[in-house]
């Protein structure tokens, strides 16, 4: 094992092409999916938390249910949609990074929306009362709420990014873990460990662990700042 750790350190310092290709694909997939999920989930979460309308409780319950969707179920759904017998087969997106991004967006958008729904429900009443007193139009009210939720939005994005880089079920099913194309850190760790290449597995595991710790630390600091 210690020899594997030494080889992993050597790989990280040597600029191994395959290692950095895996990191690049992981970064592309995680950044794209987390930003898209934020763009979709943040407005939805703020609206659910700040507005009262018929069917709101149903949407909140649906959002929370989708946040717990098993990744393999999401992967199976997208595989069926984009495979040779699926309705979107002509797009030829199966086993590509874009379909991995789409699967990740479906998984993490409810997480973003749910996080911001809870926060907006707490900060919206005083903000809306101020907006009514000033006679602000709806657009200005929504921008005011975005400003009030800025720290929570950033925290939600970090949570989404952390979920995206650590997910393995859906991306392995729709991406296929193809070397130099769709292999990301989580799928590569499984592959290299199964074939006995512990050095690459340990190197990728170390990077993933560091990234996860950095994201968790950033989220914790942001949440403490929000509480203050």
C-alpha cells in the first residue's frame, strides 16, 4: 500500500497525461452541471420559499423527493432515453460528456432548489415587507431577494459542485467511463482499483478527498457567515 502511495505522489508530480485528462473531464462535467443546476434551481427555490400559491406544497414535496433520487435510477432513465431504442437516440449523446451533464443537472437541481427554499422562507417575510413599503415592482423585489440570498446561493452552488464531483452511479451508466473521453475521477478510481493499479487509484482518491474537504470547509464558513 505504501508503495502505491509513493507511486501516486510521483504521478501527481510527473504531470501524467491520463491523470490530467481525467481531471479535465471531471472539472468540465462538474462545473457545467453545477452551474446549470444553480441557474435552474436558485430561482425556483427562492420562488418556492418566498411565494404562496396553489400547488406550492406539492412542488416543495416533489422537489424534496427528487433530491433523494438514487443516481442509478437517474442513469437508467437517461440511458433509456438516449440509447439505440430511446426517443433521443438520433442526438447520439450517449457516452458523451453532455449527457453526463444532463444527468447531473437532474440529480442536483432539486438539491439547490431545496436548500434555497428553506433559506428564502426565513428571509423573505421582512424583505417582502420592506419591498411593499417602498412600492417596488416585482422584478426589483426578486432582485432584492437574490441579494438577500447571495451567500446561500453560493453555498448551494458549492454543495452542488461537491455532489457532482463525487457522484458515480449516473455518470458511469450514461458516460461509459471511456478512457480519454468520459472517464471521471470516481469512475476511474473504480476502474484502476479493480485492475490492481493502486497508484492511479490512490492519486485520484487523494485529489477527490482534498477537493471534497475544500468544498465542505467553504460551505461551513459560508453558513457561519450567514448565521452571523
